[in-house]
């Protein structure tokens, strides 16, 4: 029996990138999550572990993630590890591993969409709640 399931909660290190396949027209969203853990060893030393997860999701889920998630967003992702193989321009065979996301959700507050950069139109008044 084989089992391949990964669940990670982490933060986006940059805005997700949306790509469309020129051959199939399918939509793919690529993003990287950072995960970290801090702990104290038996001898009292503080340690910090950090891992980066290259992730990808497809279809409507990819479009939704690209639209709403931004750098710094905390996400919970569930999926499986997948390995891609390709031949580079020099003819060398290469491979890389990514987390193929089946499901995702925000693990913290959703980022505000352009709230800080929007300004009222000329002549509009702004009601400040404090």
C-alpha cells in the first residue's frame, strides 16, 4: 500500500503566479509557502527550523487562490508530493518536486484587497471611525 498526503500551514513568500498552458488551456497557480518551527533542545539551546514548499494547484481553485491570496497570506494546503521531469535547453534531464494542492483555505485573516492604496474621489468625504 502507498500513501502520499501532505498538510502544511505556512505563509506565502510572494504573490502567487497564474499560468495558462498554451497546449491545453488549463490554468495553474504556482506559489511558495514558508513553514517554521521554534523549539528548545535538551541542552537549552533555541533552535529554529524553516522549510519552503513549492506548491501548485489547477483550474478554478488556482484562479481563486491567485485572486485572493497575497504575499504574507497564511494558508492551509492539503495535497500530495509530485515530481516533474523535463529536459532543459542543454538537453539535460532535470526534475523537481512540488506539493500538488488538492484543497486550500486561509489559515488567518484574508488580506485586504487594495484597501491601503485606494483613495476617495475628489470631493468625497471619508468617515473615520475614531
